[in-house]
C-alpha cells in the first residue's frame, strides 16, 4: 500500500523512509538520455548515485505520486505554470520599484490566494533571512522551481539586473503557457466529439439494440452476419460493461507507467517524428521551444554550455533531445551552433541559415528569438490544420458507424418480416 502524505512532505514509497526523485540524465559515452526514478536521502545524494552509475544528471525533481504510487500519472506536483508566471511578474515589478527581495517575497506570501504558493514563499523568505540569495532559496525547493527558473534568477543576481531577468523570465513563461493553452484549446472540440462518439455508441449498444432483441430472437442463425456481431456486442456491453471499464482503466494506467520507460518512449517518439501527420508539427514545436529557451538564458548571462543543457532538458521528444546532445558536444569542441546543427541534420535548413546569419552578424540571441517567434506561429498553423483534418474525420467516422448499425437493424427487420410472410 502507498500512503498519502501532506503536500509539504515528500511522497514516500511503502515503508521506505526515503523520498523518490524523478530524473533525466545522459549516459556517458553513448550520449543517450534516460528518464527514470531513484530513491535517495536528498537531491544531492540522488545526483551522486547517478554519477556512480555513469550518468550525468540534467534534471532531478521530487516525485509526487497519486493512488498506487504511479509517478505523476494521476496528480502533478509542485507549483503550476500560472503560479510561476505570477511570481516572476509581480516580483519583477516590486524589485524594479526599489523594494528589497526579502520584503517583496514576504509581501507576496501575505497577499497570495494560493496556499501552496504562499507556503513556498514563506520557506523562501526564511532562507533569505538566514542569509541565502533568492536563487539559492528557490533551489532548495526543486519540486516547485525548475532549474531554468532558478538559473535565470541567479544570472540576474550575478549581473545586477534581477528585475530585468525576472521580467524576461515572466515573458518567456507567458509565451510558453500561451502556446500550451492554444494547443489544448484546439484539442477540446475533437475530445468532445470523441466523447459524444463513445456516448452515442454506448446508448445504441446498451439501450437501442436490446429493444430489437425479442424481434430477432426467433430468427437465430438466419440473421445477417453483421447483425449477429452487433447483437453480440450489445449483449457483452450489457453484461460485462463494468468489467470492461475496469480493464480499460487498468490498461490506461499501465500504459502511462509503461510509457515512462525510456526505451519505449524513445521508440514512440521516433514513430511520431516519422509520422506524416504530426512529425512536422513536433519538430517545429521543439525548434520553437529550444530557440526561445536558449535565447532567454543566453540573453540573461547564463553560461553557454549550461544554457544549452537546460534548453535540451526542456525538449519533450527524446530522439531530438539526444541528437541535441551531439550538437552540444560539437559546441564544446569549438563548432558554431549552425555548423553543429547542420552536421546532425535534425533542424530545418531554414533554421540553420538564420542561425548562420545571426552568428556572422553577432546577433545570435536576437536571431534565436526571431526563430522562436516564427516557429511558434508555424506550430499554431500546423495544429489548426491538424484539427481541421481530425474533426471531420471523427464526425464522418461516427456517422459511418451509426449508419452501419441503423442499416443492419433495418435490413434485419425487413428480413424478419419476409420470413413472417
């Protein structure tokens, strides 16, 4: 059994009195990205375990789990993106107005309507009062503040422009959230259509077809083959529907856990990249995310290789992320970004040409931001086209299924009437 703990405690597995951490790391030599979990006393011990296994950590975060201990399957951990946007934006405003960081954090903790954010900020305030910098205080809560957030704050502190760094961070997070929200909004209608499709079929098999069963009962084997199949499905749905739902739920949760295995995820990501339907959109999405993240970090003074590592860690597709590690290796050997990307051939040639121009003119950061803007719009258009194809396909598919069921019933009714005469 897995016990449910309060939000301020790390989730623990069974009776093992150690927190579990979810990590992304790089295998030395192979440059392969692995994602898994490790049990350790703290985040630093987890990093030490990974290094002993020949892995270089990219991210290590406290794992929050719901029922049955399925990591992040049912409930997400930490602060939401809206909380981080609010924090960075309001803190930038207060610091820019001349308020010291400790006082600004205390004020935000008092005014926050979100109990989790307020509690987190009070812990940050305590660390600041003990002499820690803001970045170090945020770093003590990896479950709430990702490495990108912490390093942007640290770069602002080192450069003496914390308000500007927080403003840039807020703008970056807002743009990322905007893209995510638009993508989710575009998927709402297809999801509604799929739900209606499932509901319609449930009504047909659970309520409509059983009404015809007495009429078809005497026909027996003389019923059309399609009608026999449909009546069999209806009978199974009515008698084993609850069992089927439980099995579906178990398969769904098991699939979520299974897809957390790096090898399986990588194969799935490769299939998606090679798909003519979504592959192009995925590449453009990753280009936009990497470009925007890398530009934001570099603009605020984060060291190039560290900025590269954090930008790669934000990429969702393991195949592209592993390829970008090779690009990072090329950068460490003295290649320019455009040259290293050209060698791997994972980004569109248009991106490479724009990056080359940026390097030649000394405006790489500006060009990265421009690439991010261009491909964010490309992603929006790609998702819109995908939804324009998917929605009619679902509608037509539902219509065909319903038409087959109705036609099967009508044909059978006519056949039974003929037999009666």
